[in-house]
């Protein structure tokens, strides 16, 4: 089992049409965002322009969570509103327009991934997935199989669990938790 602690402060910003994006992790490490050859990508972005068109990615499912306010959005011309921390799941090839400024969490997952989900976790969870994603929404202590990790707001922990061992997690505060199985 490999664990990657990826603090927000270590992420480098790059420009997208509506603001800045901060890539935490792209998998596999040899993948390139521009080549769209990744299995999954975890990032956070600022939405600074309204309206702004989300970048399309054919062959990917996407999770998006607003971290600082609600989101007013149009998906394929259908208006929707998502509250702060409400998880939005959509096909990354959809026409998506945001009418809200703010900061979001993004997870793009290739259609090659057979099983994936993202939830808000408050206390204790058991996972046995190949990839476990833990994103702190506030200062948080995450205990993983009895070992503690201190996270600042918007830090990321990724557990590579290729043997799909049972991993027991305990959270001192709410976190986004995701699982991916190939």
C-alpha cells in the first residue's frame, strides 16, 4: 500500500479559460493532461469568469464539488443549482456553463474505471478499493489503520491499494472520500 500526501501549497497553477487550475495528481504518473491519456486526475480550480465554459473530455466521467459557495450551472442547456459541498457528477463531454465564481474540487475518471464514487465522509469508513482519495475540507486528522495524518484545508491523501486490502479510516472533520477500482 502506497500513500501520497499532496498539500495544496505544493500544487502549481495553470490557466484554463475560466480561471486557474491546480493539479494534485494525474494517474499514471507518465500521463499528460494535454494528451488526455490519464486514468484519473484530481485538481482544484478557480472559476473567475462568468459565464465560463468547462473544458470537455470525451471518455471521462467527472465529479465537481464547490468548496466556497453554491454553483449555478447549465448542463446541456438544463439549469441546475448545487449547494456548497454537494457532489455534482456528469459526463465530461457534456456542454457545461458555470454562472458562479468560486473554488471547486474536480476528479476526472476514465470510462476504463469499472467502479468509482465520491462521498462526503464525517466519521469512520472502511474501504477496500484499489485507489482511495481523501480530500480535506478543513483542518483534519485522518487516521488510517491506526496511523494519523494531519491535513490542512484542501490537502489530498491518495492511497494506492493494489491488493485491495481493507483500510479502516477515521476522520476528525468532513472530507471528500472517493474510491476507484480498475
